[in-house]
C-alpha cells in the first residue's frame, strides 16, 4: 500500500529528484541522488531521506527504465524504511508527458500473491459526480474505507477502469488496488471486479447488485468465485501501465 509523487529538480540541484512517499503507516520525504554506475544494471540513484535524528540516510536505490510495451520512461525504486523492502515505480500521466513536465506519480509495482477471500463484508456506492465510488471492505483482520477513482492511465481495453485508494495518516491518497467494470456472461448484469492489496497478499472480490439493489447506486462486495468471467488482466498485479 504505497503512493507518492516525485519531481525532477533543476540540473544544478544536488538531488536530481525530490518527492514524498506515503503508506497507511508513514509519510516520508525522499530524494534521488545520482550515484556512480558500476555496471549496466547497477542503480542510477541512491534514494535518501532524513531520519528522526535529522541525519540523511540511504533507504534504497532506483533505476531509469523504459516500458516494454509503451516505450515511456519511468523510474523503478526499491526502498526499505525498516519494515522490509518494497518496490514502486514513478510514472508520468499522458498530460505530464505531453507538457514535458517533471512531475511523476509513485505507484505500487508488485503484489504478495493472491489470498483467499474467505468471509468478507463490504459495500460500494456510486458517487453522484466524477465517475467515482466510495466503499468499505472488512473481515476479522482488517477494515478499509476506500474510494474508486477513474484510471487516467487506461489506454488499452484490459487496463483497470479504476484505481482503489485509501488515505495515509496525513490524508494523502494511497493506491492499494485496481478495479474493472465487467458484465456477467450468464446473467448479463454489470458488476465490478476488485483486486486489493493487503498485508497478507492480493484480495480479489466482486461488487455485485442483488435484486433489491439493481438499478440503484449500491453494490455488495462478495468473495471472488472463479467463474471464468474475470477481466483478462485482473490477476496481473497492481502495477499501472503509463
């Protein structure tokens, strides 16, 4: 569960990029400082931050990369703030690329595998504006309030229709999953397929309407049952395609 922003600094700055990274447990200011490359695959940057004592410490490394399918440049980072290593990418929206902006969005890269849905409760409600949804999902181990926000990165039919967001301690949005609009081949009814990252792995659930809800704005979240109707890339992890 990670999110953040990264901005390219002026060429005269010590750090080439500055930004923030957020999770449900922390909000950390980071910098990317150029480092000597020892080989083609060695890191391009050190990721640094200031600890509670005011000392600058290295918390990870980063690489300049290019998307295999899109050809767009992005930055891949591996970071450890004391909770174990995690991976994120810094990518640009279409608008940022068109404007030749130095603004990047930090998004999750990999997941921890698929966990079983088990006993799940939840609800999703369509908002009146902005093509968004608000909802919650809960079991005995976790309880998340979240939003579904339209995915501005979508450029192919199989890409997610929505990103799933929760809030960090400072109220910053954190992307924790993806959602796809789908239609049941058996009933013809519309539903949403959700892939949500939790500390125990990726959780797949569906948001469906029963007879009483149909035609309204409320959906019930139910455990995922593999009926062969899942969107093609619904199990492909949390990484957005820029």
